[in-house]
């Protein structure tokens, strides 16, 4: 019996999304399951964005604070370091200092940070709020305006605050991250709500919510797989935006990324364990469908890039 | 190809005798089609039907075991491509490679690493499952020496003996055959002799070929030669090849019922770069490998891979649970906060993580709610005032506390009055609804 490779054909395709203006990057665009280059073309590599924030990273664990010690005092030098020294393809600026429980910075202050960072870099910028839905609906509006014309990604619009954020992203011609919590139906519902406001689904990026290795990654993994299967096999257009994995934010707060080897000798080297925790979380979610990965540690990014080199 | 329930029904005696424990033959046939019962339950099935059904009802991926005793590694029996459809059955095994060119001291160091690799995570004992001894030297004597050294130190650890020389294989296997090792293995040129060795010693055989077509042809030849238990290697070594071949093997076996590829897969993930090796192993865990061979087993790498394997192989329908008890976070004193939540593992991880982030030492009571999260458990009647009160009372925790105060998750604020009624002398405080508000909440109390 002659053997034929059991390949499949898919009805749908993931939208291709381009971000930035001077040195734009593009992700998505494939009509096959992640890295199934034996079934069809994979036009773009996943894009890895370095995460920085508007306030110094005092809340980051030592292992991931150290590589940025020389530059993380202010977001502009931090962004330039990522672009120039680490050759970042994109930068994700998290406006965590606007959170009411933190520095409680105003939307105007956030907008100024965004303008300053954009003035210093020419790679694409992803602008993230502090994940306080109420505050984000003011902060991200101001940030969208400050970034007008730079084709940024604004995130994250959630069900409770999407209206103002969608309107601001639309008015200022940005891309938008739509985040729901680990449920394919909620994700679909939010994408529908957003497109009903007149926002193009081709400009959306879906965030089904990241979870770190050991802390619910299996939920993120399976929701992403299901969304991608719906996009490809059922040709469900509303599920066809590319997906983002907000990796670093979730990884660097877990115990395995912080506990010292002297406290837990059976866990081995903290440095390598923590880096591997971030790289593995990213790799697993990339295999289940994420095309845009937001990460922190330069060594984790390097490892993931080497992995992508082998996969492509 | 799998048969439908109706097709199976046609082959059954149709007597509705109930001896199988099912009300009708049709009901039994339906269960058979879903592979939930064994045909052996039917005492009256004809030999012809048994043969037909046996072929069809055999799992699409043959179950194969290596090792013996409580460290036996079970592989195969998988039924789906995506874990949301149904649980992945047999978690992949991690094996570390020991080359027979290694100096003796190094060999024993690696064996000790394997023996010391066991850790406990969410109630499961996790460890490096096997050792692959590679006949890198090409010398039969060195292979024998290394096998006897390893087997002498750790007879309980399942072995994979990797050589393509049947004579060396036989000599080495004779040392360790009681441990039921895997022989890896057979290829185009040596398969007849290897088949003979595997049959004689009744051990499973690893089979390697270049590509899926050659591989399926070779497993057919081995099957014809009487070898049943095989573990297959398509020659895939790069990440791209591993993803392609493993996906195609799993699909061919499950969706096309292709028996020649219906065997567990062995994947060689070794890289010079330990971080990259971890990611290649990540791919192998997520994408269908049954044995993942590593070049080294540093503790950090093992922890990452054990955790990933546990996550990927979790039953998507059954939430992971942690043990009901009162956990200490930091070093709580008599006046430290005392909080309660449910035993859904994610709830526990997130709540305990946020308490840790707050740097405020505390006690966290984790109550058995059958693995449901707080709101779901409350709605399902598993996290009620009387159950909480009973748990707190039976725990005897009040002896350790200077003031009897319990912090309740904000989502079940509604229970605070009822708990106060049932726990006389206790003050019930309503805490935050979301775990990420815990640090601000705890710091605000100080």
C-alpha cells in the first residue's frame, strides 16, 4: 500500500496584521495550524515584543530586573536599549504605573510617556494598560491619541471597558487587543461586540488570556487551539484574528520564577529555571496558536528565537 | 478502521442475554464503539466476530510498556489529537542519555541525578522515568559494562538500550532483561536479527527509519516477523521535522486507522544548548511523543518539563485539586491573617501566589470543594456556611490564632453572617473578590 502523508486542507485563514510605520512587522496570515508548513505556507514568523513599563521595574523579580539595570530607570532609555542593543522587533509599553493601587498616574502622564517613547524608537509599539478596566478606559484613550499615526497596538479592551477603547483605537487608526478570560465563547462574543462598533476584524488581535506554565497554561493552550481550529476548519471569520500571548507578565509573578535555589534546592538554578519558565510558556502557547508574544528576559527571547528558527 | 456501534452490533450474538452487564447487545455495541468496555465481557461471541472486532477495537495506538514494578512506563492508547477533545492518556516518559563512552564517575553521577530527580507537585510524584544507554563507542564490551554499571546501581529504573548491533544488543540485554528494557533498535538493515533478539527476550523493540513511508513498511515487516510491541522513530530530529512527523503519525493512526504507524513515538531532543533542548522537549511533550530523550537532567530543566507534562496531560474535564488543609505562607505568627479559599488548583496557586507577593505572612485554609473555583463551588453548594464552619472547627486552627478572624473571598460575602452564626466567637471579614487585590488588601491591614 502506497503511503501518503495524511495532510489536511483548511477552509479558513488567519488575518495578517501589520504594526508600526518605519520598521513595520507583520504576523499571522497562515492558513494552516501553527508551524504546519507541510500543509501550506507560513508567511511570517511569530513576533516577539520586549515588555517595558512606565515606572521602574521594582515589582519585577531580580532575575529579570538585572538585564535592564542600566536603562530601566526611565521608559525612554529602556525602550532604546531594547531596540538598539537587544534588536527588539517590537516593544510593549505597559502603563502599569497608572493603576490606582500603584502610582496612580494620570492619563495625561501616561500619554506623555507614550509620546516620549515613540519619539525615541522606530520599531512598532504595543501600548498596554494596567489591567484596571475602569482606569484603562481613560488611560488608553489618551495613549491612543498620543500615538496617532504610528499604527500601534492598543490593549487590552475587555468586555466591561471596550467601548471607549475601541472608539479611541478606531479614531487614531491603531490595532487593538481584545481580551477575554479563558473561554472561546467569551472571546468570540467580545470580537463580535467590537466589530459591531465598526472596528475591522482584520485589525483585531485576540487575547484569550495567558496563563503561566504550572498555573493554568493548559487552559490558555486549549482555548487557543480551539480558537485556531474554529478559524481554520470552520472558517469562522470572527475567530480569525491572530492571537497574542502576554507571557512575561504572567510568568514573572509565579513562585518558580522567584524562589531561590537555597530555599528550594530540588528546583535547581533560579536563573535558568526562571528563564526556561518564560521560554517554555511562550513556546507552548506559540505551538497552540499565538503569533505575537510579549516577553521580558533577553535570554528567554533568544531561546525562543532559536526554537522558531528550527520550526520554520 | 474503527467500526461504528451498528457495525459492531451486527457481529454480536443479538441474544440480549445481559451476561455482559448491559441491557441489550446494542447497548454493549455502543460502549464497544466508544472503547469503554472490552469484548471479553461477552461470553458467546463467535471466533470470527472476535477476530474482526479485535482488529477494529484494538486501540489505534498500541499500548506498550517498558520497565517493571511500580516504575513501569505505559505508553500508547491515545485516542485524540487535541487535548480539549479528551484527556491525553499516558504521559510521556523522560529519559536521559548515557553514552557508553562516559567515564565511570560520570555514569554514576547521572544515575544519581535520575534517582534524585523525584519531586512532588500537586499531589503527583514526578521524576525522570528512564535511562537510555547509547552504544556510542560501537564496542559491545563497553555497552555491556555501562549497562551492568547502571543496572547495578538502579535496577528499578527502566532502561532503553540503544545499539544497532544485534550481537551487542543481546549480550547487553541479558544483563538487564528482568527489568524489561526497550531495545532501540531495529532499522532497514538489521531488523531480522533484532526481531529475533526482541522476541527471544520478550521485550519491546524501537524501530527507526528514514521517513514515515519507510517506517510503516518496516513495522509491517517486523510485525510479520512476530514483533508486536514497538516504539517508532521516523528519523525526525529538527523541531520542524518532529512537529510534522509526530502530527502525521498521530493523525494516520487515529483518523485513518493506519496500524503500521499506531505505535508510541520516541523523540530525540538532545541539543548542546540546554535552553533550546528544553524547548524541543516542550514540543515533544505537547505534540505526541511517548518517550523524550534528553542529554542531561538538571533540576531546573526537569521541573519545567515535569510541570508542562502534568499540565498537558491533565484531564480537561476534571479540575486539578490540591489537598484540603491549612497552608502556611511565609512564617505566620499568632496574629497573622487567616484566609480561606477552595481547592481548585488554579485558585490555590493564584491566591497563594498573591499572598506571597504581598510579603505578609498568612495562613490559607484550602477547603475541599471538589476542585471548583470559589463562585462555582458556592453555586454548587460545595462552599457553604455550614461546610466552612465545620472545616474551621475540625481543623482546630483556633488554638494557633490570637484572635479568631477569618477572611472570606469577596465573591461569597453573602455567607459572612451565616458563618458568624455557626462559628460563635469568630469575626468574619470580607476580603477582595479578585486575587490580584490581595496584596493591597493585606498590606492595608498592617
